[in-house]
C-alpha cells in the first residue's frame, strides 16, 4: 500500500478539496466546516452534541459522550487556542477507505494537533483501530501535526472539568470582582466562605469565582470532587 496520505477538507468557501496531507501545513483547518456528520437514524445509541467553545461563534460536534469529554479537555487545555470537529478525512493514496479524526486543534504557539479518541471495549484492541492509528500517525508525520490519542477519562479531574465548564465563558468575568476574590483567597479557604466574606452579591460573585477556577486564576485540588460548601480555593501555587 502506498504510504502517502491524502486529505479531503473544505476550502474557506466550503468547497471540498483533496490534496496530499503534506500540502496542508498552512491550512487553517480549525476554521473550516466539517467533512462529516454523524448519521441520524432511529435507534441510534450514540448521543450527538454540539459543543460551543467559549466566546466563539462556531460549534464543535461530538458524536458520543466520550467525544464530548474530549472536547471539554481541549477547551480546558491552556495550550489550545481553537479547535474544530471533523474538518479532514484521511486516507491512504489509492484507497477508498477513510478516517475522520474527532478534532483538529490549533495551539497557542501555532502548531496543529489531531485529537483522536480511542474506541471503547474490544474495538480498542482490534485490527481496525491499529490501522486507524497507523494512518493518523503517518498523516501527522507528513503534515507536521501533533497526534494525540484521547483515552476515556472517568477521573475526578474530568468530572470537575465537566461541572465547571458551564462557567468557561467570559461573560462570567468581572475584573473588579476578580480583584476582590484574589484578596479573599490569598490564603486557602472554603470557596463558599470566601464568596460570603467578599460582601459582594453572592450569585454573580460565585459565577465569577468559578470562572477564575476554570481559568486557573483560583486554584483547587482537582483530584478531589469540587463542592463549593466544602472545597478550598486559593491563589498561590505554594498553598496546600
């Protein structure tokens, strides 16, 4: 089999284009429409969700709940500037079979990253996944893209990210409130206690505080379930 990887993607005008993947180094696939969407049919067990990255106009499609968790992990990653779902179809030259990675991300330093999700159950050990991984790896080498395999994550960290993701949007931010909260949490204290001690309106102040946690300006122990009435928050790395 020819080891050259071809890519199908959309132009900025939405037209489908096919090129060797090595020619896509300068293409901003994170800004392009998808080349695939999950089929819709009665009895489909997967759940399709459209995830909106914070303060951006577009949405990223997630064909399963596992893909949704992967999208949240990209959203939370401070190295990731933007990402899109399904913007490229990869195939070996001369093959009619193809594979569409879940996400294409652009990092803050300009590098590109393909994120593929490892299948669950026996499919993860099957020949099909091995062939997919070889194809994606070859595409990354030829195009100069990073390739990351997202393992299923049911950790406390992942569940905390899911809970706090609703506060990711900048509309939750308030510079004046943030300055007060940095003072309130100069030393570790219970999150609810710091909100109450601020003397500010509790609901918008709590939303701002949770936004600061999402952004990493307020720190928590991510390895423990975050409960506002019990969990500590603080501003300095050296705090316990």
